């Protein structure tokens, strides 16, 4: 799903028959109802006890012939049966685990047969669902001396109030059916062994050895975790420094310092900041009763002093004329040093740092004559390091305001990406210069002939100084700042989808190993992370008669895979979030979650192979004859502004025209997309993209049949053909490029098994990616575009970016020990960087964790004229000294 109109996948359901049509009612059998048994009360006191405690069960039952009570937990086995005491109590002692007790009340008379009224079945891709009997009985032996146990009936699924009825089938049922009610007693945890689970520092190096290093004045964050929580914790430093307890969730060490406090009591799991000025050993001690455990770590402090000072990125700057605005950059160590900068001769009105904090910084000043700048770093009142930089005029009378330099880039660059630094020289002065020199913040030099018009340099933070050379002397230097997105890891969650949260951060869908106790996780970043745990099994199981079909054993042992492939937010209701995983689509209602619709595959009489193709080239497992044989996955879904929900899954593309009506009554707005003439029905659809352009809304679908387009809200679909695009497509992105030289301004990008294909003017063209030599998997999972012509590609071999509407790509994979498998990418601005400053953010969902980068206050330096001089997708004219704004981005 893309940021232009958020799209995420959905797991769908048809009602009843294999053609997706819901029958009005099921068959009815004649009945002779028995006098109903009634459970007036069934309760436990207390509901929460300590480990090894006791609880009293109370019951009051009327019109019953027999009462049975059994426990659901094998670790606290209990059973009780009576045909005389229909109001009473019993006490269970030495409970060690949280336990559910189930009371069954049998009626006084038997019944020959029971009528069955068929309820709506789950929506099926394929054949109709036949509800099955209740789950198999749970053994119920007794834990302590109790009345002689009798065989317990199979516990039936429970509703919200604890009462249940036995699932019905279109067959004759047993003559005696009990009424049931359950109550759960929670047992607080048993005693844990005293242990320091972790104790480490957030410092420069040493995390593997426990020995860390830092500069004097650095803030170091100590983090620890001790069990059990009631242990008494002390944290001491060999220097006597008192660690400051802070909030571990603060986004920066500065924020931690602002919010921290000095205390003698430390939590069992927490963080503290320290600012060591010398080599220090920190000791964490945990006590519980007579038991004590300790761990230590050491931080060595580098006290070597240094100072660096540059003018426009160089030590000695030559300028063509005065007055001249220049930029001073400095960096000193240690970090707690005071910084003083002086100018000789003194500058009029300039506020240079004087005995100030700030080991690294920048300031812009104006010089009117040759000037020498000196910097001193002092510790304890004594100068520990000094440096100088100069500004000198070498060519009088030259008007440097007519020289220009800028970065030919519309979005922040990635570390190491090749960036074009372009310049312009007045025609009258072009013959005076033969070379342009570009120097980055690390003093790395790149030179080119003036007539070339640009050079490519690797993107680095700190900016570039562009100067024009005559007889190997620098003139008219210009500072070009290139915002660099340094992508770093923010979590270890295995992530498969990242989508915009409506301008308020992003949602990331994760995949956990196996059934994961029936809980799936979505993480929201804005930019701090907050987990959203969704009890999908509990929520899905409560949907109508799906309760009787789903069991934890089936979902854990057979289905096994529960990725959150699809997330979308309803544009007209920002509080309603839709999330999909294997077996169901859920929506947030207040603080809780409800099932929008489940999706099951069933086989009534035939054997089933046990698997079917699903999202992104994966295979979904299933069961065999007679029950649920598989669950469908939603690959992507999107909620539109007009209230429509569009769903891509491993059975096609389905839509509901009014999701609000569907939630109230599914018959008022049923699902569509199961029509026999729908070309996508029965295929795997991995991705959908919605594009508004020219007063109409286009929907694109990518999957096992290629790329399809709909211009009527998903009612009909046509293939997007025209050339070399075959096989499965994992993702699609669309953008209206508004290219004057193109007959069709709509550009499509398709993610395939072999890379990226671009569609424009009726033809698919394969575009190569600069894959590393080690790459064996060429698959592309997801493509995202922005309105500036930048294309972001999430691939099995990393991250790639194009800044010319997919005409060429560069490798933007974050540096690390291994290349991440990138499944999804999201890029957003909070404004238009062509017109004003805008905060930029990028998030990557990878199989090794979530990664992100943020650039605050980014503004495109070249301005509108530089961006629009050459339309995206057209061939640029040859650059020259007087017409350099035409350099293609």
C-alpha cells in the first residue's frame, strides 16, 4: 500500500455457498423442547489469589437433574458431581496456576430430538462452510481429595458472559444437553530465582566485551534488568558519581538528562545516565532476602584534546570580493571543553562563541576584509587545543553573487549515494576559470572542468564547499548543504509492511514465529515506538459459529504463519484502524478490537492437499477432510475517502462499497468480487494502488496474473499489457508524472521476481538494479514513489532508489554486517520542501527489524526553477557553463 491513498490488505469472507451468496436460512427439524435448566449463579471468591492459595466456588441451579463442575487446567485438576445439592459451595486449595472452572447443569427430562436453526456461515473462498461440533473434551481428573469424579462433558465455547450453548448441526442431537457457565481464577506468579538478566551501556564501543569507551563529557546510558521485580537494586560508581535514573523511552540522551532524577532506590528494570570524566567501573547489585548477585561494567574515558576549524569547509578560503558571507564549522574534544572563537581583525556585530558549550557547531558570519579565525578548546580554564582558519581575497572586483551552486536532488540522499553538485557561472566570467573544486566536510576533494556543469560525489553529512579555480587559486566559494538520511535500526521486530499513519507517523506490521499465543503485533512510530498487541485468535473465535471451528491446536500446528501484511486507516474516521492477518480482518473499536470478517477455506467431502499459494510467493498450509482446511491471507487493503474498503488477498480483489453499513448489517453492503467473469477471482493479488488523477480514481492490482486496472471502483478489471511483463508481480506503484514529452503521463512501476519494470506510453520496460555480486535473490517486494519523481524499491537484496522516474537506480542499502531483506518502505513529508522547510522521514520494514531515518527542516536548495527546468522522464540537454540548471535530478 502506498502513501498517496493508504492501501492495506484484507481477509475476506463470503456467506454460505461456494458462489459467495448467503442463503436466507438453513433446514429446520421438528423439536420437543425440554424444561430448561437454569444457572442462577456460579461464582468464585476470591477471583485472584496468591500462588498456593485457596478459592471457594458457589453455585445455585434450578430445574436440573445433575450438576457437574470441572477444571479446564491440567495442572490444577478438579471435578465435582452431584444430583442432590443444587445450591452449595466447595473449596479448592493449593491452586498453583490460573484455572477456569466450568459448571454444567443437566435438565430434568430428556428430549427425542432438537430443532436446528442455521446461522450465517463464514465467508468462503471456494465451497460452503459446514459448522462442526464443539471442540474435543478436555480430561478432568481431580487434584485433591474431592467427591468421586464423573466423566465431564466436553467444554463448549463460551460467549462474553461466560454462558454457552452447544453448537448445533443439521442432524439429530443428543437428548440431554447441559447449560454451562464458567469462571476463571487468576493465580499470581510463583517465586522467581534472583538474576541479573542484562547490564550494559550505550557507549561507542565494547558492547561485546563489557568494556566501553567514551569521551570526557559524553552522556552514557546504563541499562539493566533484574528478576524478580521485588529485588532491591543498588547502582554505584567507582568514582563516587551518582547515576541519574531516567525514562528508558526518552528519544535522546539530552531528553533523558532533562527528565532524570538522583535517587537511592532503583527499579528492577530501568536506565540511568552517567557522565564519566575518568575511567570508571559501575557495579549493579541485586538483593532478595539473603541472596545477592552483582555485575560490573567499565567505561574508559579518552582525554586527548583536539580542535578543528574550517571556513566553508576548508582551512584557507580564497574569495573574489567583499563583503562575503562565510560559514565557520568547528569540532573539539573532549566534549566537555569550552569553546572560544575570535576573529582578527574583529568582526562588527558578529556573535562568536566565547567560553561556550558545544563541542561541535556551525555559524554564519560576514567578513569585509582578509580575516584570521582562531579557536581554543579549554578544560578547567586552561587551553587544551587550538586551531586557525583564514579568509583571503585573491581577485578584486569579481561579483560572486552571479555564481551559483546547488545539489541536484529533490529528496534527502542516502549515505554513500552519488549526488550531483551542479553550478552556474556567468558567461562573462566563464573564460577566467578552468576548474571547479568540491570539498566535503571530511576534506575530500573532487574536481571537474567548469564546462561539465556538475560532479557526482558520495553523499555525506556536513555539506560541501564549491569553489572556482583560476591558476589553482579558489574564488567565489559557495556552500552547498546536502541533507543525508542515515538509516539505522530501531527494533528487531521481523516486519513485513509499513504504512503511513495519516501524517502522524507510521504503522508497522510484524510477523512472529508460529501461533504466538494467538496475538499479533503492530508497532506505531511517531517517532517513538508503541506496541499494539491484537488478540486475533480470541477476537476471530468469537465471530458467530467460527467459535466451534477454530481451536488453538489447529491454528498453531496447522496454519503456523500469521504475518500482518495489511494495515489501513479509514480516512473519514482516524480512530478506526483495520488490521489483517491469517484468518481474519479486524478493526479497532475504542480500546478494543472486533472482527470485520473471517476468511476460511473448506472442503466438505473431498481430500485437501493441505496448502495453497498465498501472498508474496509464499505457501499457506491447511488441514484435511471434513473441517477447516486452510485460512486465507490478506496481502494488502485500503480504506478510501468515500467509505469503500478494497481488499487484495490470495483469492482475488474484493470490495465493500460502504464499510460503515457493512459493520452494522453485512446485508446492506455485501462483499463484491466473487463474480465468475471477474478475471482476478481465484488468483493471488499481492498489492493494490489507488491513484487520483484528472478527476477520476484509478485502482491498480498486482499479483499472480500480472498488473490489472479498474476505473469503476473495482467492479471490472482490465489487464495492463504492452510488453515484457510476465509472471508474478509483488507490488505496484503509480504516479502522474505530468511529463510534457510523454503521451501518457501515468507511470507504473511493477515489483517482480527479476527486478523492476516501468510502464509508460503502452510498454513495459525492465530496468536493471545495481545488485551486489553476492545477490542470488533478485525479487522486489514493494515500490513507493513520491511527487518529486523519486522511486524507492524494497528488495530481497536491500534498498534501491531512483531520482529520475525509474530511468536509473542506485544502491541505498544501509551499511551493516549483512544486507537486510527489505519488505516495505514508507516515505513522507509534513509539507512541500520546494516551497518551505519540511520534516522528512523514511521507514523500512525488513526481515531483520525496523529501520528509519529522519531529516528535520529539509528544504530543496535548488528552488522551483532548478527542479522544473527539465521535466522528469525527458532527456536533458547537454550541460554547459551558462545553462547548468538543466541537470536531470
